């Protein structure tokens, strides 16, 4: 494979759709409202806007604040795989709900969902975990199939199965367009009365006496009943500025993940399945008919904590070389492909690779809620996370919630109730 010398080029136009200009420049002040009927959502990525949409559907007055634009943070850098293979039953149910929502997204807007299917290649060490997962996934309603290696080679002739101990195929999985989804949620929420304040940075959150105040960089502020943080890798920066003690900050690190975009040769064009490659600690996602996107599942990346405002401008040549070797080893035809571009994304990681969806009263911010620490799963779960967060904020009893958030509480880290994965040593699969 030819690998030219590249600097970071961002996301290709083929899979990053911008939202309308009117939305990008929306800075209107919310209509006059008392603190009892306004909820402020900070963060205009896919999760924040899904939450805003669900809150607006529930009849709440919503204001969304973001220092940038719709999907201009980590959402816009998402590779946007949509799959349902998880080893936690709650998260698997959320993933299935989200997949169905993104597939049948017409009542909200455009999702760009492509049902490409997904092939999960497991190492021999993870075959036992794979076998445990399949009955649970079937119980949840996920369509998945354990494929014998010889049969897999026949059905997926483009792939090598060297180093694999087991293969699972999900026919309904695929990928979507993160900016299209975010823009659609934003427009739908606006149509229900929500206000977007874009280009406005929230610098501090205050709470007490039954109300919250969000202070903005320009010196103005919003008074509201509740605040929802969908602030990704910037969460602890805002909490620190809001007076939260260092020992009480959320257990979140910011890990940098390189992504490489390849042009496929003619022999490997067309609709191809997403591949999660456990042996190579990598994933490969087709994009359209001619591109292939590769990223790392190496847990070593998540052991590093980086400055969320210092995303490296240049992708590590060594990591790109490793990704390229993995791609070519798994898909021989890609030896004739070309590296088109590279870029870096960033995950807000928790110690157990699962989100935190909870109120922050325990760290001194009653009335402030969060849906953060998404650990690389945010986009693929955003429809379910929006429903879960909105129901939590509006006070739906946990047993009546579509998805009970208690497994994703902040207290689990101090109480030693971390969620587990069947795939130890494989990052962001859970």
C-alpha cells in the first residue's frame, strides 16, 4: 500500500455533513422564562442534542449551549459505527434501541444510516466470553450469529481469519453520519421550542436553593431549574471552574485515538461489512463505496490522559503504520489501496469504559446532571442516552424509565461496582 506523508486533514466530505447555516449561526437569547421551566443542556454533540430533543418532546423548555457549533467537537470526528455487540445487558438493549432509531430516523431527520453488517473477530482467549454473550444478546433481541470459521471464510472471502478463535456476524449493524444525526436532533428540538446558543462558552455552573445558574464567557448568565452536562472530554474542566474539589472530579481521562482513511482499490469497492478485529486490536469501517476507515482498539491508548484542548495536530506515523499493517493483513486487497488522510479523535474514558449518567449532588451540584464518560460509545448510543438522561432529569421513577440509569451512576466507582466486559484487553468494546 502506498502511504504518502500526511498531516492531519480532518474528516472527509463524504462522511461529514455540515448542518444548515442558520443553525450554525444561531445565538438567540431564550425567551423570558422563570427558573422553574427551563433546562439548560451544555454540549451540542449527538448526546446533548438527543437529550435536548427528548426533553423538548416531554414538554420542557430547553436551551442548548455550546462554545462551538453543532457537532463541532468530538461528535464530528466520530467514525460512527452503529452496532449492538456488548457484554452488558443494559448497554446492549440501549444499543439495539439506538440502532433501530437511527435506521428509522425519518420522523426526526436524516441519519445517513447504512446497514452494512458487522463481523466481530474474536481471539481464542475471548471465545468463552463470546459464547456467554450470545444468549444474552438473543434475550435482548439483538440479531447475531456465531459463524464457524470455515463458513466465515466462504461468506466473507475478502477477509483473512488468521488468529481468530470465533466469528460473530450482526446483519443489522452498520454506520451512520454523526453530523447529520446531530443536525437533525437540533432542528427537531428547535421545532419543539428549544433554543440553541452556539458560540457561547459556559465557564461556570452554580446550584442551590432550588435553582441553577450557568455563567457564560461574555459575562452574561442563564438562570434555570436544572443543568445537563453533555460535555465529553471538557467535563472536569467545567466542574473544576464550578468549584468542585479536585478529589471529587469525575473519573474521566481524555485519550487520543488515531484514525486513518483509505481509498479502496476497485477490487474492494461496494458495500462491505464493518469489522471489529480483536486479534489486531483494530476496527475497519467502510464509508460509501470507495473509502475504508480504520481505528485502534488498543487499550494502551486509554491509559494516557491528554489535554482536551490540545488534540495533536499530527497523527502518529507509527500508529498509522500499525493500522495500515492491520488493514492489509486482514483485507489483502487493501494492499492496492491508498492512504488518503489521517486525523485524531478523543474519547472521554471512565475506568470501566461505560458512561456516567447521574445527578451531581454528591459532589456539591444538586440540580446538575451529567451524561459523560462515554468511552467511545457515545454516538452509537446517543438515541438511548438522550431518552435515559431526559427521563432522569424530569424525575421519572427508575423502574418506569425506558433505561434505568442506576447502573451508570457516579457512585459505582467509589463503591467498587464497576461494570465488567467479556473482552478484557480490548478497548472501547465493553
